């Protein structure tokens, strides 16, 4: 059964409890007798644990990694690539069974997204084979994919707030070409 409930204010924001039980009373009238019946449904609401670092990725974050990106893209265009790369990285992590909010080091998530965004932006600028944009695309796409293969996530299968295990890091190598 799917039920939509308006947002519920946290009754105890200072609490460390991860889950809160709520009860929903549903009244219905029996067709045959006209008698009112009530059924009570129990459901849990999970308190989302936030990251220490803010996972918002800005245009300035992309410019910090690749300062000359603004030479060929405007800030709204860069933001469009960041948004697309964020969705792509979240999907790739989900396909590996990793919840993006559970990434152990949020800076890794940010770097992967920025590398993907720069790669996608460079891909859109390629005019001929083996030009500077294609080379930049290959470099940043490779960097993003390498980071994505060795990202660590906190795994809490029993949802008690204590990590059960971590995804093991895979070795990766970076080759920088100038």
C-alpha cells in the first residue's frame, strides 16, 4: 500500500535515535452494515544521517580543479554539466550497491563529479579527432573512472548506525600527461 504523508517535523532533533515509529489510523465504513471500522498501521521514519562535508558541488569547485574551463563555457553551462555528472555518478554508485550519501570521503565524490563534468564539457567541444578537447576528455574521464573504481563507502546493512564493513579499495594508477 502506498500512502503519501505531508512532511513530519522531527519531534526530537537532539535525539540520536535513527528510527522513529509512527502510527496511522485509517477509518472506513463497512458497506453492508454502515459500521465504522478503524485499522491502525505502523510505519518507521528514518532519520537521515548527514555528511560532515557539504556535498553541494559548485561552479567554483570546477574552476578550482580546471581554472580555464570558463574560457569556453559560461557558469550556467558549467553548472549544467555538474548537474548531469552528479546524476551519472549517483547512478553508477547505485549500480554498485553504494548509496552516494554513504561515501566515506565526500571529497572523493566531489572530485569524481567534477572530473566527469570537465570530461563531458570537453566532449561537447571536440571539433576534430585528437584535438586538445579530446585529449582533455580522455584525461578527465579516465581520472573519474579510476576514482570511481576505488571509492569507499560505509556499509550499514542492519542500520544500527555502526558500519558493518567497508567496500575494499581497489588499486588504481594515475598517469598524468602534460
